[in-house]
């Protein structure tokens, strides 16, 4: 959970900075990441609704484009978790479309977004089956708002020597045994030992095969050396 919280904090900070700088590309990448955290219920849907509200409050071509990219990624999950907030976002998009202040390209993107919603995000699922790995009871959702002060903990970017490394390593092994089956761990150890023995046998067989293989000198180095010795002897 702490790793997910740290990632979410850093993404929110990155989005706020890129939004102030009008950096559309960074906004799109950071919001897409946040969208998938919402889909996996690592991030609460409140932060997604706050981002969409901020982007559409004073709509521009770039802000609407970012919001559309964001909605494609997590719209299905927002419709499931917060139907009222989701409907309010689309109502705002409808008003923006009717105002007609945006480029034709962006207006077309809004129309496509309404079509995607009508199809119930058939081509944009919130979580694909291959990534649906965590049971809902084991998921931990972080409620961090967009305006909440967040520490990105940059000190974690620098390696810090652990004075109690061996002690902490033993604690980690104990936790690992609790999470994983002991039989699985034992099987892995046995597998490592057997694979090590097999590799040793293969190395010995390879060495024996190398020893028994006749070496043929195709470069005629020996012949040239013999001729040189004979020539020097004659002289």
C-alpha cells in the first residue's frame, strides 16, 4: 500500500506541475497512469473527478483533449463507482460542444466520447482479465485529493545503507514464508539444488566431450613452424 500511495502522490504532483506549465503531453501520460490506478482501486475515484472538473472548468482545446484521453481509460470505472459525478462530467462536455468555441477536431473527439459511452466502453474496459489479479477484499484504496499537500519523498531516490540488513533480511524471509506455501518454498529450493546438480553433470559431460574430441589444425601452423625450423637448421 505504501508504494501505491507514493506513486499516486508523485503522479498528482507531476500533473499539477504540467498543468501549470501547459504541458499537454505530460498531462496526458500522468493522467493515464492515475486512471489505471483508479481502475485497480489503488486511487479513489474522487481524484479522477477532481482532475476532470479542473480540466473542463475553463475548457481549451488542450484541456478537453487531455480529459477525453483520461475518460477513455477510466470512464467505465467511474460510471460504476460514481454514476452522478460521471453524468455531471458528460453534461459539462455536452455544454462545451454546444458552445462551439473549440476546434472541429476537438469537437469530433467529444462526439466520439459520447459514442464510446453509448457503447458502454466496450473497447475500453477498466481492467483487462489478464490484469485482474487482486481480490477486492485485499485491495487498499488511497483517498488523496488534488489540492491536498503531498510529499513526493525524494529521499527515497537515494540509496541508504541498512545497518541491520541481515536482521531485516531474516524478517523478510519469515514474512515470505507466511505469504507463500512452505511446500512451494521447499520445492523451489529442491528445484534449485537439482538444477544445480544437473548443470554440474552437464558441465562434466561437456568437459569430457571436449577432451575426447580430436583437434584438427586447419591453419597449418605446425607445418609452417616445422618448415621454419628446418630452414634455420640448414642455414
